[in-house]
C-alpha cells in the first residue's frame, strides 16, 4: 500500500488494517492522527506535562 493510499484511509479502515497486518507504518499514521488530541485530553486530567505524556503513551 502506498503512503498516499494509507493517508487516505478512514480511521476505521486504518484500524482494521492495523489489526489485520500489525504494520508499524499504519500504526504510525494512526498515532500521528490522534496523539495531539489524546495528549490534550490527558493533560486535562493529569497533574503536569510528564504525567500527561505517560498517560498518552499508555493509551497507545
């Protein structure tokens, strides 16, 4: 699958492809799409930047 094809996948299709193939490139795309949003949400619950980073890592 080309990079353009990967980036054009819907979130659902991307997750399905990750489950089927366990491809780290696909997971990287998923991480890039959601890491900032997950971090910001974690930061709202956390007691600082380090804890927010740890929580974000735990999510992924």
